[in-house]
C-alpha cells in the first residue's frame, strides 16, 4: 500500500488512484473503509475499552461476540483481530451496509467463525432467544435509547458474560426532557449538576430492573460519557447477589443550597431538611442505580492489558495493537474513582457557597479523608467532587482552605 497521509483523529487517507479495497481508516490492528454511513473517529476510547473487555473475557475461555449495530464493522474487526474472538456475528439493520461489512471483515474469514446479517436488532435477538444462542460479549452501540432492547439483549449474554451498551439519548436522562425520560426510562430525570453521572445511573437502573425481571443479577464494570453518548458495561450473573436490590434508589437535589440526598427504594423514608430557611421543592430523580459505577478489579486488569498489549496466551494469538493515549487517560480516571456514592458536586458550585468564592480541590480531598469521609475526583465529569460527607461538612472543610479554584 502506498504511504498514507494521516488525517483527522487517526484517519488514514489513501493517495490518488486508490482502489475500492484500499483502507481509508486505521485503528488498532484494523484497516477498513468507512463508507457513507455515520462514524465518529473520536469514539475510539469506547472502542478501545470494548476490545480490552473482550481480551479479558477471552482470557477466561472461548469468546463469541455479537455486534448488534455494526455500522462499518470497525468494532467487529477489532474484536477478531485484537481480542482473539472465536466467533463474531456482525449485524446492521441497513441491508445496504452488507457489502461494506463483507469487504471490511474479509480479514476475519480465515481466522474465526464469521456471520453477517442485516436484521433489526429486535428480530436478531428474538431469533437468538428461540435458538438458545448466547454470547460472551454483546455489543449494543445504539442510536437513541436502547431500553426496548434490554430484555432480549440480556437474554443473549451468557452467565459471566458482558453487555456493553451505549445510548446517544442525551436529553432524556439529563433532565432536559422529563416526559421522554418517563417514557423511555420509566424514571424521573431532573436537572442536576452532575448530569452525565445522573444519565449513567438512570441507564444502569433500567438495566438492573430488566435483569432482575429475568431472574439475573449484574455487576457494573465501567461507566463513562463524553456528554453525547453514555456507555455502560455490566457483567451478567445467573442470579442477583445478596442485597443487590439495595442499589436501586432515588437521588434528591436542592437547587437552593446545593444539598444532595440518596435513598434506597428498599428503605424509602422522608427526606431530611436541607440548609435553606425556606427550601424549594427537592428535585428528585430515579429510580436509578446508587451503587458503584466501576469494578476496581476489572479496571485494574484492563489497565494492565492496555499497558502490556495482548499476548498469545491471553488473547488466543490476537495481533498486538496499541491503545490510544486518550483511552489510557480515561482508564486512569475511572481507576481513581470507583463511583461509590451517588452524591457528586462541581467544585464551582462548592466555591459559590464560600465567602472567598475560591477553592482548591486536592486540599479539600485531603481534609475530607482525614476527617474519615470518602472523597475522590469524579471519573465521569471533570472538576467534580464525590464524597460521603454531609453537605454541611463539605462546606465547613472547604471553608478552612483558600487558594484558587482547581478543576
């Protein structure tokens, strides 16, 4: 292939006179044509983390992948080339995408069991249910909200396997379209300063309820967002863990003083008074997931895989390919914040409550930890504090320091 010129966000543009078989884009070990459909090069961190999840699953045994909305096939191709998948089923509902999928996934034909289809996700998943066919990894990279597909998608995941899903519906779960949130999520979504995290917790709450209705349990492995797409990976178990249902609850926020409160639905009671002398009505969101967002053990293993690359023993002879630096930074943020505790405040909001109006983040974290409270920088949204401390304590310890606002 002639020496390519590097384009925007890692795209590799072929030179003049390129044939239809020349790659237009390189990512990891994959070279492929993008075609005319929707594609976001800057979503590579999400694809990198999907590959790392797949490598982790391949280390445990046979890896079969179902890519429900494959698009140009970049995720399917990388699962086959980099994660050591034994079988990949790439599906896209648009039949006009099949020739492009077939062309791009041709390198997998001699490596693994490959299947291509052009079915709606509902039809494909229903067929898998009828034939009792399940996969170690189900990748559901949806446009809009994937709630309607969740029961069938969960049925398609083997016990111990992973459902990796995305939603591009940003208005409903962030409190900007409350009616739509009721329809699509079965939950109230109110405006909240940690809107990305609110959306992820609402999404997790829907997944949990769908899993419990099937008698299954789940363990969140990682949750993250770029503000446009909300991504969740959960491990599906045969049955719920003890007290797993305690992780479903409500989150209340006072737009007057900034206080936040969390309650489990299982132990629901009245809300406590906030700091306002004449408090406005609390903005209550939920039901949503109030437990941890990340699994430290899984994230530790994914970080090790990202650093070392795939090995023959871990990924069945898959090609070693680098993980983007942006993906490494994302993993580091998630490792540093397990998402334990749903109360998260922007540092700017805390600073507005102080006489000086300025605040440094790291000293506040240290003071909270010395006082016996958990405290971390949010790995979901930049410039936000997660802590188990009561709001009064956060403000009191924040007021003991000085300096400039550190985001």
